C-alpha cells in the first residue's frame, strides 16, 4: 500500500491550495470547491480524508506511485486518505468539486469491501453522480441531506464495482463485439447482424454479454451515447437537438428522456451543473 511522504504537507478536510468556495457538510462527507486562476505546480501533499474529485474546468496532471497521469474536464478521481501525490494545474481558471468521506462514516459504509487507493474515470457513472450531487447542493436553498447521502452511497457503490476484477475472461468474439459497439455507438445495430459477424447465435451473444457486463447491449450502448453527449454539453453553443442527433438518438425528446434516466437530471441541468 502506498503511504504518505512524512515530509509532505497533509491537508485537512476542506483544505485545498486553490481558493475554496461552497464548503459544507453533508451526511458522511464534506463537500467543497477549489478554484485556481492560473497554471501552477502544487507541493507534494496528502489528504486527511479519502475523496472524490470532479474536474469541472481546466486540465490537471499528477505524479502518483511513480506514474504520471493527465486529466481533463468531466473526469472523477478517487484517492484514499494519507497518500502522497504531486499535482500541477495545467490550465487557467481551473475548478474542482471535492467530496471528502469522513473516516467513521466511510468505515461504516464499506467495512467489508476493499477500496482502491487510486482510480479515475472520465465521463461515466461517477461523473454523472458527482454532477447530480453538486446540482442537489447548489440547486436548492434547503437541499435534502437524505438525497445527498444517497448519491454519495451510489458513488461508493460504483467505486466498489469498478475495483472488482471480472469473474472470467471474455471470449474473443465478445471482445470484437464490444470494440464495434465502442467505435460505432451512434449507429443503430441489429442483434442478428452483430451475432453473424461474431459467429455466434444472437441468444447466446446476448446471454454472455449480460453475464460479463451485467447489463444488456442496449443499456451498454445508451451509456456510451450519454457519455459522448456529456462531453458535447461542455460546449454551450451546441444546441441540445444537435447533440441528440450526433449521439444516435432519434430526437431531442428521446435524448432527454434517456439522459435523465441514466444521469438523474436533464441535459440542460447537467450543463448548468458545470458552471
């Protein structure tokens, strides 16, 4: 397990090197935002609490456990407490949303689960959940602590699932199917055509896909489309109708319905949550 450098600074809950805004306590966590007006290196440091970070604006890089990483907006990072890392703010006007899990609460919530030291995901379920949490806290004067805690629990649940290795190796034909879905997710696929290309029966293909990925191919493709749509929503000049067609939805209404079902808020609310 990676440990903190004893010579590195240790930031307390809610402390950041940038200007801190909107800090508040919710059940099980402390949330805050950190803003940096210019590019800068940050001293090597660790954090008192384990945390999620959603990058709202700007690019960011870090050195951790002998490796270098670069991140862009809509990336969510997770890091356990007391692990040293060196960061660099790579853009002017960078903004980050932090969710720091209190030790007692974290222990009670996941006492039988092993959490990773470090993990990141761009534009996926963790991004959507962190955006929903920020929207819930900022969107109402008296936000619901129960809803905020529920979203935090969902984020931990996703973290646990991502940390678990697949139960068995995927067959080669399934790898080819998934590659095609990843590359052409905005297209309308026929199960029969995909199965014919894979050389397996459609029913067998669907069953194995669900066994390995814990969801249907349709659900998998919808998540890819919504992930792409989330990236496009960063550009406020692109109309929602154009994003809908660019990501394979039949119209804006269909896009909005699926987006809200998966993300928990409408595309417009998601776009506003990134301000």
